[in-house]
């Protein structure tokens, strides 16, 4: 499966002034000093990797990405091919992806209601399955494929309320290969259906059989704006987990598998998407503090301590427990990682520490337990207390 992971690349799009007049209702004695300040501002990394479609930095969010809170309607169009006619029912095929809605609910603490609107009917594409992916996906080829599928279903489907467009290929179509990518258009290069501009979605491939419904969570999370955390390139051919060298088996944006160690999104990813509130983040400027961090899998409490290192880099500490889709986590504790929004998707924008690939290639032992510590970027984190409420960490700068 790790070999397939390298091929599991998401094909994404490449490519105010204020007046001095105050409203009449504004008090005349308001001063800059009395206005509220954002105490987390120094920890909100900007989009700085030069791509334009996805980023680990998200303040402000990329404007064509999918809304991350509230109700999102996902229209599902099902297609088969002359060389791979569907033999399963549309309902059975849809069941392959429907559990993804519950994962979004868990990751967002109920703030994202991702609702499927499936067209339970197979539509026959004009070409054999392998023809669409011959030579690899490009943005234009991918958009053309989506457009053809949508037009086939147009007579039966009202796309005017579509936020997220999912083209579900016959899961038995081997010719679709192992790249079921996200569609994340920029610069108004998406498609318009029934008067609705659509710039976010995903198309499945044969790899859906391996990744199951968490495939959709991974790809749709790209359309929310987040990056790939696995490695696009090979560094050490002798290490079969080399593709996971940045974050191991943490976050489904790395290894998107229910079988992974801890597929829950990182606290920083959830904060980026607005699923964790600013009030749940401790942004430390003076690095000497003791903080209680509640498990990322539970609602409420402080979810992360963030220490800015530069304008685009920060050290993040969160707490992990064996809960929800992380039920199989090998070791609970305080997880420490570095986020750098100047680094592009697939090149290590997030790195988990400690990262000793020789003894722990999947980083299963990375969370710090009671009495354990880790130092990175000159920041030392030591766990001084650990229980069901979370991990208390002592943070110092060396």
C-alpha cells in the first residue's frame, strides 16, 4: 500500500482601502488601544508556498476553496465505462464513500455538515476508462472528465445548490488507475452548471478499493485548502515507509487509511479550517510556560500550544488519545511538530518530532508520555502530567 501512496498524488490546479469616516453609531472615543486584538495573530501562518490552490497556512483562506463550516452539499454523479460496465448497484457503490460524512463531523466537532446528494444511476462515459488517465491527469484533462460526467447527469440533476462535486467511477474500473484526485480550481477555472460556479470536488479511481471512504475525506480536505503531508519524492529506497517520512501515520492528509496509527487531522489543520476556535489556541511569544492541552479528539479546552519561530514557521504541541478514528493509536501523549507554510504540499510542510526513521519509521512512538521530552527549533517540551483530561507540558526555550 505504501508504494500506492506515492502514486496517490492529488492533481490540483497549477497554476481595500478604508475611509476615515466612521459610522454615526460608532462612539467618538474609540481608540486603537481600546479595540480588541487577536492574541493568536503571530501563530496564524500566511499562505506562503507560491502554489495558490492549497496551503498549510490559511490566514486568510484561499478564496475559491470550499467553505469549512456549516452545511455543504455534495452532489454525487456515478459513471461507468464501455470497458468497465458497472455490475454493482448504484446504492452499493455509494456505500463505499458515504461514511466520509461522519468522519467530517468527527473532525470538525460537528461544525461541518457534509451532506451527500447522490444520483443513484450509472451514466456511461464515451471512452474506455484508461483513456481518461492515459499519460497522467492534467488539470484540463481532469476538468474535461468532470464536465463530461456532469453533462451526462444534467437532465436528472439540479446542480444549482452543489458545493462539492463528486464523480464516483465504477469501483471495478481498473483502467482508472490509482489516482483519484481532488479538483481544486483557482482563478475562476472551475466549471459552471445550472448557473452555479463549482471549483471544488473529487473523482474516484480504482484505489477507492484500498483507501475506502477516507479517500474522500483526504481529497475533499484538499478542496477545503489543506496540503498533502506524505512525501512526493523518494529519499531512501530501503525504507518501505519512506513516503511517510514527514508525519508518519498521523493525519489522513498523510496516510489516508483507517488502518493507520492515528488518522485524525492535526490540531493545526483543524484550527486552519475553523474547527478549533482561536480561544482554544495558546500562542506563546515568551517561551516559558506550563500548559494543559486537552486531547484533540475531544471538544472543549485548549487544543494546541503554538510557538511562532518565524513568520511562516511554528512549533505546535497537541494531545492525542485512543479515541474515535484514532482508536488504534500505538502511544498516547503530547505530539510535537513543526509547521512551515513556505513549504509546498508533498515536500514536508508539517514534520513530526522525534523523527527517527531508523527505529520508528511510522512515528508510532512520537507522542511524549509522562516524564518524556523533546527538543526542536530550540524549544523543549516536557510532559509533567498526563491523564484523561490531557497532557500538561512544560515549555522552555534553550
